[in-house]
């Protein structure tokens, strides 16, 4: 039986004018327990710049045409995740878990926390990655 997938479409960046969702420069959109339930979701045409995905379960999660500039994926489980036509400039990837992760036509310019092995992995899996 196929897993039912929820498509999440967000058009606006979180409003931090009230100061409730921001910690430093990151947007705290998801609680720690919500981050454990993101596996298998589909994010499409969303603006999630500077969102905190650290330690999230993003196993089999799909991101299609999503703005994720400056997002923090530190410690996230990205096994089987797909980033297709995504903007991941300046995103953080310290200690992520990857296996079968795709980065088709996604920009990782200025991405941080990538080891040499991870740099090679994302290039082989479709990412556009330059160093300054």
C-alpha cells in the first residue's frame, strides 16, 4: 500500500515581527516534535528561507522549487530526500545523514558544513556548487 503524501504549499515567509518564531537569524517554524513528523511530506513552491530544520526527520521528503536560502539542516536525516530546483544558498549541512538524497538543479553556493565527501556527493547527485 502506497504511503499517502501531504503536499505543503507555503507562499509567504514566516512573520517574525512579533518575535515569537525567530531565534537569531533562523525562523523557528516547526517545534522539535513537529520536526520528527516531516518525513515523506512534499513541499512545493514554498519560501522557507532561514527556516530551522536542524535534527529534523526529512527521510523521503520532497522539496520542489523551494527557497531554502540560509536554512539550517544540521543533524537532519535526509535519506531519500529530494531537492529539485531548490535554492539552498548559504544553507547549513553539519552532520546530516544522506543516502539516496537528490539535489537536481539545486543551488548550494555558499553552503556550510559540507565535508569534502559531502561536496562530492551533492555534485554527483545534481547540485550546482561553487566555492568563492
